[in-house]
C-alpha cells in the first residue's frame, strides 16, 4: 500500500521529497525577504494646504498615498491608481495633476492643494458651492478630483492655455461646451453626473469672466 503505483519510490519517499521542496521554498523566500523589506526612505518637506510637513517616505510612495495614508487627507480619492480616472487630482504649484502618478519624492518643496485646502464647510470655494447648488454629484467619490481639476482648468483658461479643441491658438480660449468636455475629460464620473458638473463649472466660469 505504501508504494506509488508505477514508481520505485515509496509514498513515504515522495512525502519526504515534497516536504524538502517546501522547506527549500520557504528558505528561498526568507532569503529574498531582506531585499523586499529593505526599502529606502527619504525625508522631504512640502507645503500642503498652507502647512509645512516634513515626512519620511518610502521612496516608492506616491503623492496620493502620502496625502491619504501619512497626512490623513482622505478628501483626495484613489479610483484607478493608474492615471485614468482623475479621482486623485490635486493642485501642485497651482497646476492640476494626478497624484497617483507622481512619487512623493518628486515634490520636495512643492505647494500642494487638496480639496481640504480649497474651502471649508463654513466658507466653501465657489466651485464647491456651485457643485452643491447644481447637484453636481451623486456618490461624490469623483467630486474632490472634479473640483480640483476645475480649479486648475479655469486657471489655464485665465492664462490663455489652449486645449486640443481650441480652434484659434492666438485668441484667448472661452469655456465652450466642447472646451469644457475636452479639458475635463480626464475626470471620470461613474455616476454620470456630467450635465450637472458642467452646469456647476460653467456657472463659476461665467461669474469669473
Ligand atoms: Fe489617480 Fe485614478 S486614482 S487617476
Ligand atoms: Fe459618483 Fe461622480 S458622483 S462617481
């Protein structure tokens, strides 16, 4: 009964060999462990929402994870973590970026603005107020990214930055429906609240014009 059919090894031999292989795998994994956990950290200082923070970060940490996990600013959302949804949009030195695509160590000395830094419940940023007034969200998960992105977009328009659909590169672009769609195309809303989001942004753009 102990013999493996068609094989000269006994069942006991096979079990011993299997246990040996498993042990070797564990030893191999343990050998690799120091390399895996021997992460390099780096100290950096950056300004987040007007407050200086000096942090030690694993050099593989994204700006998004630094904001959420170390600074506990969870207003900035993680959607895809691959630069495809815009949920993680923040302003870096005034320009909108996907914080999931940037390593924290790439932003020493930078001035970062997250949704928490735009306004407060008592004193909303005009875009935050407009999103509320125009019902520009359903679940709200994309909303911080939409609002930060819209802040950056309106600033780009103010400075005459053209987009892919700007017909006249010499003229200051206006916020047409096409321009808005193109410029906000990096911010996905899975609830499909696009028409209300567009109304909210357009109302602020009109007031600013
Ligand atoms: Fe950064 Fe989706 S989480 S783009
Ligand atoms: Fe739900 Fe945009 S409001 S994803």
